[in-house]
C-alpha cells in the first residue's frame, strides 16, 4: 500500500480521527507547538508537512524539504504557503475549506445579528446596570440586501443560511459564474456598491486581494452598510474602515480576523488603529474562531486524511514519486 515508508510531520493540533485514519499507512511525527526554526532543521526527513496557522511554509522552508511531496493546510486558507514555489518544485498543496464552511457561515450570522440588534453592546451595558431599551433599538435583516463577496465554500454556505431570513442576497465572485439561484442573485460589483445594506467578505488573501478594501473601494458604496470580515485581516485597510465609520458610511463592523493577530507584537500604527477600534460600541471582534467549531475540528482531520491519501496515490500513479519498498 502506498505510504508505508512516508513520514508526516504535524505542526499543530489535529483531531484524533486523523491519527486513527493514517497511523497504519504512514509514520507520523505529531509535534504541535514546534517552532518554525525547528521545522526547518528537520523538514528534510519528511514527505508530508501539515500546518495550520502557526507555521508558514515559505520558500526557505520548502527549499529545505528535500523529500517534501505534500503540504497540507488543516483549514481553508493557503496564504501561509508559498503555493507557486511549492508546485514549481513538484509539491502538491491541499487544504479543506469544505470542512469548516458551516462554522464560518454560522459565525457570520451570529456576528450580523449581534451587530444589527445591538446584542453585544446592550449586554455590556446591562452588566454595568444600564437598562437602555431605546438606545439599543435594532433593525431586522429580512428586508435588507446582503452582498456576499466571494462565493466559494464559505460564501455559498452563508447564502444558504441567510436564505431563510427573507433578505435579498447579491453575490459577486470574480472567478465563478453561473451560480445564481432562486435565492441568490449573481451580480457584478457595481450592483453591490449600489444596493448593499450588509456586506460580508469570504475571499482568500493573495496579491490581488491584499488591502482591497481601502478608501477608494469604500467610497463607491451608495448608502451606509454593515461590514463583516471572515476572510483575512490583510484584505482590509483598517484605518480606512475607521474613517468610514466616523462619517457614518459604515454603520457597524464585525471581524473575526486582524492584519496582525499577535496582539503583543502590534506596530505603532496597528496599535493606534486597534485601540481606536475597540473603543467603539458598533464593533465586534472575535479571535479568528469562525471555523473553530467542535464539529469542524473533527471534519478537518477526516477530510485532510482522505485528501492526503488521494494526493499520494495520484503521485504514485503518475510516476512522480518512487517508493522505497
């Protein structure tokens, strides 16, 4: 069976199901908490590298992986893997966005309802003995227009969950077409600029999307809207968002991600904008937990194990690897 002599290095926690599914086919080195420097020192011994967010599979690491055949991301994004350089060196990159799409979509729904109904704000006030009903009058999303940017796994999952609310759903994806349905209207970005009351982002981070949501982008919206980011922090310019909130162009902002999620290592500018952000009542921030459900934790490991086996079998079938039987 392919894989008996392959070694897997796991650099973050995985559900026990992954180990159960692959232990008898691969030699597994389970080292959650291993540092980037330590990985670079030993990576030449492994054919498969599994990372989450703590380790970046950059060019330097990949160059040291003399035997690397597969790099797997236990999650959806591939922004911490130099995919082009890996593939140029014959390394297959896999991820599993289908495993946590429902968790991300449900997080988006929760954040949206919390914003529009002032749930977090009013809870905070009541804890300080302030009972302000009128000041926390919310809005219903049933008659609003929701713009979804990116209609991949999480964007489409959000649309499915929103469909029961009765809102109008516009979806824009630069690389997909033909996905419109009775509940989702496929559109161009201009329609989102013109109509959106609520805007939710579900796109990958790459050279094209980094700092995409800047002052120029925000100035194109025709009416005030609520903004959600469950993609990556670096797709948005936080200072531009703060300015738009000051003018009333953005009514509320919920984000599960930040440009720099190491709060102990913020730059001066990042600290300034972060401090500004957390002082606002119409802001909700969570620590990148959108895809972090109990169910997705298990699903990620199950799907990742299957994809690694398929990728390995394809490499063997296509003659790209030699087994040391």
